[in-house]
C-alpha cells in the first residue's frame, strides 16, 4: 500500500492541476470602448403613443405616481407583453432570472419584434439566472437595435459553477433587481422573474407574487437607476463574454423556431386562452385602467454593492429604514425567504413591547423552493413567537398545473404552491413592493429594487387580504403550553394541529435540522 500511494496521488494531481490552470487563466475581458447609452428623457418620449395616453393623467396629479398592483400572474404577463407591443422609443429590461420556457420565449419574441420596429431594446440580465440562454442571447445581440449586457458574469460558461472555485467572493453577489420600462413612460417592478412559474404557465410549482405597474415620476427614477446599472463596471456586453457569434443560425430563424415550439404546445394554448380572458387586459386596451395616485419613492442598492464598494448608508435596507421611520400601530410583512437573525428578532420584540402588532407570512418547509433557506429561518421561530410575533407559513396547495379559474388575484395567491411576493404594510399607511427578501443575502450580498408607496388604500388592501385569506392558505405557527412548536391548519369545519413540519417527511426535516447547525447563515 505504501508503494502505491504516490502513484495514486500523482493520478489525481494532474487533473486537479489542469483544472486550476484552466480556471486561473480565465479572466474577464476588458471593458474599454464599451458603448454608452442612456434612457430617453420623458419630455422626449411624451410624444409616443404611451406618452400621449399617460400625459393627461400625470398632469392631473403633479408630484404623484399612478400605480396598479399586479397580483394575478396572467395580468402580470399581459401588462409586459402589451407594453412591449406599444413601445415606440425604448425598452429597458432588467432581470435576475430569465428562462427559455413558454413565457420566457414569448417575451423574447415580443422584444425582438419591437426591435424590428426600430425600438431600442436594452436587456440587462444577471448571469446566474440565464441557464441555457447563451445561444439565443448571442443571436439576439446581433440585431442592431438590441443591446444585451450580463451583470457580474461568469467567464467559464459550462459548467458555470467552476467559477466559484477561483472567484467566489465576486460571483456570490448577484443582481436581484427586476424592472421592465417602456418609453420611460411606464414601468413594472416587483418580485417576478421571467419564467413560467411566475406567470401561471408552469407544470408543478406556481409562485404567488406581486408586481407594481407605475406611471409618473417613479418611472424616471427607475430609468435613471437602470442607467447606473447599465453603466456599472459589473455590466459586460454579452458578445465580450460569449465571444463572436456563429454566423448561423440567423437570429430571426432561431427566435421563430423557439416561438413556434412554444406556441404549438398544449400549455401555451391554455395560457393564451387565459390571457384573452384577462379583465386587466380589457381595461388596459380600453384605457379604463384605474390608477391609485400617491407619492412613490424608489429604493435601490448601488450596483457597486456586488464589488463590496458601496457605502453602508446607501444600502436599500438603510433606505427602507429611513423611508418608513418608526411604525406606531402595525407591520404586516410577506417574504418568501425570511431570516430575521438575532437583530431582527430583537427589533420585533421591542416593537411588540411598544404595542406594535407584527404579523409575518413566509413559506412553510413544504412550500419553500429553497430548503436551505428554510433551515436558516427555522431556528428563529420560537424566539419570534416568544417576542409576540404572529407567524404564518404558506401551505403548498397545488402540485399540478393550475386551472384558469383557480388563479386568484389576491396578494396571498391561495392557489399557488409557493410564496414569492416581497411586500409589507406599515400602520395601514405605507406599502412596500419590490425584490427585497428579509434575509442576509438581500441585505448584504445581492442588489435589490423596490417602491415605497404612501397609499393608505393600498396598505389597507394588503392588511385586509391578510386578514381574509391567510388562515385558509397558510399554517399558523404557535407554541403550546410546553413551549413546543405547533402548526394549525384551518379546514372547512375544523382546525388540524401538527406537531412537526406539515407535508414533509422525516428525511427532509432531518436535513433541514442538520443545515440549521452549519455556519452558513450569512450566505443565505
């Protein structure tokens, strides 16, 4: 055995050394001579069809923005698709995840058609969430009116995870922002990425999510924020990361093939029928959409956060604290990934002692699409409950493709299988909607974007829907007389009590407990 050990060691040494040399030789290309562009001024795009339709409304509400909540997944897709078709000047699109599935392909096709009409399309994507997209993005980037940039890109394209071995500190930070802006006149921001599970088209998982469509001053704020991300030293033209594209296939042919495949599927047929029945769609086309007018403040992380260079006072979490000040009556918080840490538990405890009611809805283990995050959250349940927090966990209600009539418009998304909305209301006066999760990753690692909306009507809508829906779509987590956790499920005529995580097996619960003991909370 002693004689063979050196040979075994040499056998493994060469592939390891080769891998190290491969990775160490991979560096990001230079950014010199990168094209420069900015959003078009609202005064210029006011003459577009969107601008002319919006101008009378914004002129009647100086200093305020008009907002519409998009809770229904079909409405959320229809709004983006219609804005793309209506755009005449520009489309600035920024996302964390974009999948080449049914809705992702359809949305790419609408962007391509807009570029064919002469609309300037700028597409900024985080490079961590675009698996399988390199070829189509490379083909799209050949269009003269389509510019694509990858945020904080991986040099090794396949498999990308190899990059973590040499550049973990950089690649562990991601751009989690989501925005979709047409002609600098209308914008959509919120929690949704571009993929079937966010728009009610998926088989299996369906996310309950929330976006905001806005017109007025808030749109210009989002456009300026997009510009600083576009010009960031973390944003790379896609051609410089992927290399020069193969002359074949032609971009239009590639997109047409993808679109035809998606269009002819059974899922697409059901989805198109659902879109056609959208009440929101009819109101938007008839220009009868009702806006809620209110002061809106955009909050956003500086893109330099991914390099560890941003000022702590510029973090979105600090901006939220300044914008919301101290609550006096209540906080109703919805977050799919909720890890309050000791500081958050202490904050909620002090609020409860002052008489502020704190209510939290997050995912149960059976509904959470990231079980590792649940491990980071689970150890805070007892401290939260002892502090007086009212705690609810979203149930996984449907593992099959949703029926059209099942997709409700409420913020709780009671027919969904997992919660993904990030929103909270304070004192029935202020509403936040955005991409920000209440976890260490959103606070310290990823960049985020959201709106603080000073609207009693919308804030009370969230509180009212929480009151009406949460007991039927979530488990209430409580402590029994012995201080042990219990989950209460409200059924039609009775309450069912569980002594362990509902809808899960012992192996999954054991793994979550094991992960909760590991020192990885700051990465979650």
